[in-house]
């Protein structure tokens, strides 16, 4: 899943005299606003960047679990990981544990990084599947798929070590991400961006002036006027610029993914800090449990047409088994996307562009993805429809990919214990997802492009986690290649176990290297 977000080639930018886009105005100071400001100030020091946020309105204040590309962002910003982890009370994340998704009492792991390795040119999964069906192998010679995932093994033992610091060991193939405190992240990046000369204004934007599809200036509640060449809408669900002013459509996907409200509250830190996010399915949605160094973040995302607030709160309290440290907070959200997140001289980044439930922690990734694309197609004129069209096309496809991957979790579920789950039994899935599921069930062989966010190993982890396997093995497997792989595969799980046994616990690793 991990890939470089900001390649060298993306860093090329025109000389100042080539462009009439020089003054950038970001509206919004949540995670999206400050990540955007930090990246622009670092990658485009030739631009003048102003960020306007209203402390009175505040931020959404959730969004605390990430996926491995977050490390590319920190790398691009040349942020020291240790200082970032200390400052944001972060912990490490090696995957997600899904409880009760197939049925109540069942659980599985979706780990980060490679699951097994193949030296034949065919996917490891194909060889593994063939090995499970090989009558000549005894039970000591066949293993569960996740026995080949170092990240899964580290999750099982709750151990952590930085994979890239363990070269030539089985651990090397794991990938990791972070859990962090969203408010502390915004604060950290705010200081970073301001130090890099981003101008910060605390005021509410009262009015957005636009002429022929081009935003000209903003009127603030302190009566000041802010001009700009290019505007970045980071106003969250308000979508003040891209929606309310530019009028781009919001494509509602809530008929597919039906959760629309969340209740959240923190509880005290656990003695053993899990090295993964936990997602527990309930009758009307699912709850997340995100461990930080100073507290555990909990939330229940649910369908508010089927479940009232009191029931949702009781479900979460029961699941957590502890009293909230702070009063519960309810948040409404809209599931869907703007097919045109860039219109005229305005681009939406963050919740203003789209949102899908946080089941695979993809929203912050989509912020960095949008900025990467923006840098690649950065305009030199206030309207460049070819560039904005390409940006919109790529981003929209990304959202569709994530939507389909999230739907997979529901589509494979056997739960029928409420109207919420029955919806997924009856839902007509998008045709491309139905086809992928059918293809997998027939032969495996998904062959997802390796530049996608969710690659073969991610899809296989969900299918296997939900106990779905292909009817047939790959037609390309030769007996000799399989025999060679059978030999190789036998020793791998014990090698991973031996390596993981020696690692420090997650708690110890944090305490030793990056305790807040
Ligand atoms: C229930 C839930 C759980 C989530 N969990 C995760 C997760 O685990 N992982 C993940 O990656 N993502 C998650 N997300 C998404 C994540 O929270 C967001 O992507 C992230 O916080 C970015 O939000 P934002 O900056 O776009 O919006 P916000 O945080 O809402 O910020 C909007 C900003 O705009 C400002 N603003 C608005 N109107 C005006 C105005 N008129 N004038 C001036 N300023 C204005 C506000 O003051 C604020 O600063 C979750 C989202 C929800 C709803």
C-alpha cells in the first residue's frame, strides 16, 4: 500500500515570471488546511500563502488513524518522526482488526505491507492457495495466509519495530502508519507553516466574491478584504468556496454507504497499547478504537435513521466498558464526493472535497493525495480547464476505488440482524465491484495495478478474513514452481515468528524512543 507521494518530478515549478498565480489563499485551519499550508510552504516557496481560519467555528476534531503514506508526507516536510510522535501523542499502527464483521464473534486482521513473497513471478497468494489444496502436504507444512505477514504477526504479539531499520529480516516487509491526536497535528503543522512564512489570519469568511467563475476576493468578519489568485477550500463539510460559491455538485453515495452520524468520546489509555486500530461491527454501524499515548479515541459511526443517539451512545459505552473521560460528542457527516473538486481558481482539499466513512482510515490520505495532484497540475493561470479536468478525473477515480474497497467489507458480511445489515445483503453493488468479487471467487487473479492505494494483498486480506476463497487456482502454476514455493513457504512463518519474538513490545518501543 505504501508508495511515494511526492516524487522529485512533482517538485518542478515554473519561474515566478511565468505565472500569474502567486497569491494562494487557504480557507480553513483543520487537518486539511494546515497540511496544505505546510506542503505548499515547503514545496512552493515561490508562492505567497495565506491561511484564514475561524477559531469560533472550530474544526471537526476527529481523524486520528492513518495509513502508511502518511510517512511520505512527513518525509516530504522533512519532519523528524520522533519529535512529531512525541508532540502529537502518537502511537504506531500496523493494520486494522475487524471484529464481528462477518458475523458476531468472528474477527480478522488487515495488516499493512506484503503478505508473503514469491520468486516465480506469480502472486504469492496463488502459491499459498495451491499449497492449502495440496494433499501431499501435512498440517505442519501449510499455514494461515496471515502467518506470512510480518505486520499481522507483530499485531498478534503487540510488538513494534521500524521495519526499514531491520533490513534483511522478515520484519522488513511490514509497513506502518500512525495514530495521532488530530488537534495536536493541526497545531504542529500550524507552527511549521507559520515558520515557513505562511500568513495566518483568525477570522470568519463572511462573503466570497466571484466573477465569471473566478473567485476574486473574500470579505472577513473583521471587515478586511483578502485578494488572491488561487483559493483552496479547506472549510470542511461547509464547502464554502467549492460548493456554496462555485456551485459544484456533490455526488451523494449515502444510498450505498449508509452511516451518517458518529458519537465519540475518549477513555483512559490502555495498559497495553494496541499496535493496530480496532473496528467493531454493531447492529447499526461500527465502532473505532484508536489508541494514543495519553488516551484512547472511541467512536461509533451509525445510521441515524435506524438508531437514535441514546442507543448509539449506550452501544459505544458498552463496547468500551469504561466511562467517557469527556462528554460524548455527536458529529453528522455526508458520504459522497465532488466529481469536480477543482473549478476555476478554486480547489477543495479535505472534507469539502468528499468523505467516506473512516473504515480504512483513508480521509487524511486523500488530503495528501489531493495536494500531490495539485502540485503536479499546479496552475499558472486562474483558469486552466485541462489541468483541472485531469485533477478531477484522477481524484474521482481514487474516491471510487476507496468506496468500492469499503463496500467490500459490507458486501462479504453474513450479518442479517438488523435493517442496517439487510441493506447490504440486498444492495446492488457498483458493476466493477461485482465483477472483481466474481473474478476473485472464480480464480483469484485480481491483478490490481500496483500504483493503486489498495493492491492485491489488501483485497486478499479482506477476502481471506471473511473466509472467501477462489474456486480454482491459477492456471499458470507449474508443478515444479509450486513444489519450489512449497519448500520455501514451509520455513517462512517460523522465521517471521522468530524475528517477531525478539522485538520490543509496542509500549516498550514507544517508551524507549518516542514517549510523549
Ligand atoms: C466521524 C469521523 C471520523 C473520522 N476518522 C478519520 C480517521 O480515523 N482517519 C482519517 O484519515 N480521517 C478521518 N476522518 C476525516 C478527518 O477528520 C478529516 O479528513 C480531517 O479532519 C480534515 O478535516 P478538514 O480540515 O477538511 O475539516 P475541518 O476540520 O472541519 O476544518 C474546517 C476548517 O474550516 C474553517 N472554516 C469553516 N468555515 C469557515 C469560514 N466561513 N471562515 C473561516 N474559516 C472557516 C473551520 O474553522 C476549520 O478550521 C473522520 C471524519 C469523521 C466525520
